């Protein structure tokens, strides 16, 4: 069954041209209209900070000129999308080396962000510890691109130590861990860890398995009302390890639900807390590109 239909794509295209930043417009062109990878790279450069990381609201939930680990991860995913990750990675890894904590992980946020508007859930503390969520996301995309850099070795050890110690988790942390496990070289160990994390998520009810029975799912502590990831938020790729968490019928329901989330204006909604006017305005085009990517990947599988 084809879900990323020409009609759905055309509606999304109109939404992107109507509402998106230049970066997301260039990404759409590259992904769906034979647009230039160089144009995407040029648009991304506007968000690069002097220290080699990325900021300036690349992730809409952190504003200002201060680079942040999650914004730097977003930059890496875009570079991966256009086939430029490996060439840009050494300089980015040098930056990550500079902000890495003594435990081997990067923090969830930079204390300097306290001087600028940011979402209330971003940890901004004087002496932060390494954060599994941010470190796993960064390490995962670097492993995907077979990057060789001293930072990645220490970060990999940090991720394994923290993943092995998980007895409970929450959706975003689990998604980050899976991004690492999907690409880390130790495949047998990764498969075992992924299965255990899937069990934790399903046992906790942190996934919308049946959109017609949302009462069966649970919102994780600290999340916004209704902020429950769907099957496709975890199993975003048919080749990812999280695909094994779900039966074929659960996956089909999840894909149908994702497709049905497209609004009349052509875009997909966000489900996290709208803490500022920019949250939905800048977030929806990114979420729309993500939805198209997932639907296209399963159409092609």
C-alpha cells in the first residue's frame, strides 16, 4: 500500500513553500525535486557557531548564538541526508571533544544557554553530567557514516555503559539509544540491547499501539499532555532494530495513523509543548519532512 502518494506529497510541498525556513525548503528540494546538496549545505552554514557547533535556533527549542549538542546533532543528520557527513565530521567531533564531560558524554545543554530563550526541559546547569540522549544521537549518526575520530571511541563507551544500566527509560531517550544501536559496530550486543529497551517501552506503555484506543498508552512523566510517540516514531525505518518491537498489524496501524495525521494545510502537527510562538511555526515543516521520509521508506521497502 502506497502512503506517500503524489497528492500527499503535493500538499506537503505547498505547506513547505508556504511556511518553512529556507533550510527546510532547500531540504525538500533536495529530497523530492532533485535540488542541490550544496544549496542545503549553504543554508545550514547560517546556523554554525564560532566554536564549530550549531545553534541560532536550528532546533527551534533553543534560541540564540550558543551551540548546543542537540542542535549539532540536527546538523549532522542534515549533512548525512545530503551525503556530506563524513567530510564535515572531523571539525564537529573536535567541537564535541571540547564540550565532553569527564564521564565521556556530552551534556544535554550548555550553561551559557541560560542567557537566551530556551525550552524549559533543556538542562542548563553549572556542572552538567554526560547525557545519554544527546551522546547517543551524535554517536549514532557518526557510526552510520563510519567516522573515525577519538571522540567517538569515548562516546561509544559512555553510551554502552549507560544503555546497559537502563532499568527504565522514556521515549526520547529510547529513540536516541536506538539511533546508536542501529549503527554501532557491535551488532549482536546491539540487537540484545534493542530488544531489552523495546520491552521497557512496551511495558511502560510509552507507545501508541492502537490509535483508536489511546487510553491504553501512557504519557511519560514530564511530557506534554498527549505527547505519546506512535509506532513510527520508534520504527522510523524498516531496517531499524525498533521495527522488531512491533507486529505487522501494529506497524500497519502506525503507518496509517502517521499518514492520517497530515492536516488540510499539507503539514503534520507537532505533539510536544508549544512553549513559544516559534515552536509550531518552525517545528511543523521539520516534522513534515520526517513524516514524508518515514512513509517513503516503508513504501519502498
